[in-house]
């Protein structure tokens, strides 16, 4: 089951002990909690995009591409991950999908 990651303890654990994989515009931090759920969260830094409208646009695109692309299939059950956007430009959904595919191969 795919859910959004909301637990502060799990998010802190992902950033402290998780494995990090980077591409040109995205970074994924993941940690295996050894349960049956796949949870994920997305982040777009306020430093790169001060406008909340642009940040929310990118968050929606990230969530949609994670759910609809084959990225979830590459993640084994029990692993929770956090997708962080690093590009200074607003990328279209197709480029975000390509970056996710690259990151899926690295995992």
C-alpha cells in the first residue's frame, strides 16, 4: 500500500540513517523500516522557490510521477523514501519521470 509519509520520527530516521541517491535534479533518501508499507514524501526547498505557488506545482508533479511511473515497482516493500527537488528550474513532468527512472536504476 502506498501512503504519504507523515511521521516525524520516520522522517528524522530517513534523513539521519537513510541511503541517499542523486540525479541531476532530484535526490532520494530512503530507509528500510521492514514493515509492509511503502510510504513517501516530497520536498521542494523554499530557498530555491520562494513562491508557494511554484513549490506546490512541483510537489504535485513529483507526487503524480512517483505514483504513476514505474518507480514504486522498483522499491521493495517496507522501504520509505523522501524525494527532494534540487533543480533551479521548473521541470515538466516528462523530465521528472526520466529522473525518477534513472534513480530507480541506481537503487
